[in-house]
């Protein structure tokens, strides 16, 4: 599986979904702070923003699981 974690955008905010369990966890305020390689802030709601955030969550999947799904699989 290429990306275990998916970023889901809702009208009122964002959630991260674990594709192995189907569970979602709501993301808190401040999660929309991502920057381009030149240091410019990304616009929440853009596809590039979502893909970059998703890539970040999948870079260290064990850390993402521990942070958002501490009970693990089950």
C-alpha cells in the first residue's frame, strides 16, 4: 500500500484516515501550517496542500499511528 494514511477534507476541517482500519481522527487547530520548499505558506483546501500533508503523515507511519491512533489496530 503506497499511502496508509489519507487526509480527508470536510467543510469544517480535516481528519486523518488509517486505510488499514478505516478509522478516522479529527485534526486539531493549527494543522494547516505547511510550507513550500521556498518557505511560502500553502493554502488550505488546495490539492497540493492535501497531497503534501498526506506525504508527511506517511513518511513516518509509526509516528502517525502513535500520535493519532494510540490504541493501535483492533
